[in-house]
């Protein structure tokens, strides 16, 4: 299911969004963009790497094991179909398809409990089945 998927994003949970923004901008030299309120009253950040992988930062409890989360891009749409297919193969669904900034996301867990996330923009259909 993921053989032809592009790794598009790495998501970090951080304890202080302002400190994180300053570090990635001023220390690492990345172009960091504050995206404003995520709907839960928290700012979130994005930063692009040279190879096109986006870093996203959300202010949330940060502890070892819950961050970072790799995010596979479902560019052509059909996130509902992908999640259903993974569930049919026995994958543990951690978070069913739900709204995310600018689109939809879902998370599964690998056998050790590490989260693997998927993201699809809202411009694409959630299901490709007719």
C-alpha cells in the first residue's frame, strides 16, 4: 500500500511553539512559517526542507515516543479506501480519517506501537470507489 507513496511530512509535537520557531529559523536557517490557529487555540508551524519534505510543529505534550510522526502523502485522494484496505490487512487504526488543517488525516500503528500517519488535501476525494 505504501510502496509508491511519497514521504511528505514529519510531524513534531513541541512544548513551546515560539522557542521551536526561533530554533528552526535562527539556528538551523530554515524558512519557518507560522500558520496561526489550528482550530484548537494553538499556533502551528511549517518548514520546508530542500528535498521537499515538510516539517510541521504542533504545540502539544512532547514526550519520547509520541514524536516525530512520519506522514505519507495520499496525493491522488482515496484516504478512506487506503485506511479500509490497511484495516482489512490487520493494521491497528489509531485515529480514523478525520479533519486536519487543509485536508484529512489518519494514523495506524506498527507492531511496536509507532504511529504512521497519512494525509490527503481537501481538494482530493476521500474515496475513489464508485
